[in-house]
């Protein structure tokens, strides 16, 4: 488990397993030890209540995992997108969007780079090597520093001329 993780960040299957285990023993005490009220009063609540809570946490975590997977599938369809636009399109704050993107990237659901200089998320294609980087404008020598794909057209902010894709 990564550093900084807590008990509230387990996978949903772990919550379901813990809750099912506790509920099994809680129901065992209720059904088979009904004749011994002290055991029912002692063991029943300490197994049924935590088991129910654990299962409810599992449902909550499972829903969150589905949100991350759906977001990752959507993010894969974007080749390049500004972070503010991404947050706007999914209806979350910028912070929540970056957190969701970080989770998707950590889980390996989406591969890409968060370019802080351009404030964009750029996906990495499975084919790879399609994107190009322009450091300086070949026309005026101005600092462009941007990534682009072959079908995109990059305009230099200084001389306002198109930057050509280098021959491969």
C-alpha cells in the first residue's frame, strides 16, 4: 500500500470480503447461538454493525472506481485538452479533475503527460512517436515550447507564421 494511504482507500473487493466475513459470523451467532443470549448480545452487534458498514464502504468505493474508469475512458479519447476545459466538461473543479486524472494515471487506466507549461493533458498513443515538440520557431527563433500532432497546425505566437512538421 502506498505511503499516505488509509483504511478508507482499499479496493472495493477488500471491503466486500471484510464485510461478508463479519456478517457471516454475525449471522452464525444469531442463528446457532440464539439459546445463549449473552453471546448474541455480545457478539451480534460487534460483527453485524461493522460488517454492514464495511459493505456500505465497499459500495461507495466501487462507485468511485467506476467513476475513475469512465473518466479514464473519456480522457483517452482526448489527444490534447486544456485542464480548465477538461474540468468544465466533466463538471468538476480543477482540483477534483487533477485528482481524478492522477488516480487514473496511477492505476494505469490512461497514459499521458500533464504539460504544466501549456496547462494541457496530452495522451500518449499506443502507436507512440506521433507527437512532435517545437522548442523554437524556425522562422523567427521565438520560444514556442509546445507539443503537437502531425495533423495539427502550430502558429508561432511571435511571428504568427505556421511551424512546419519536420520530415521523418
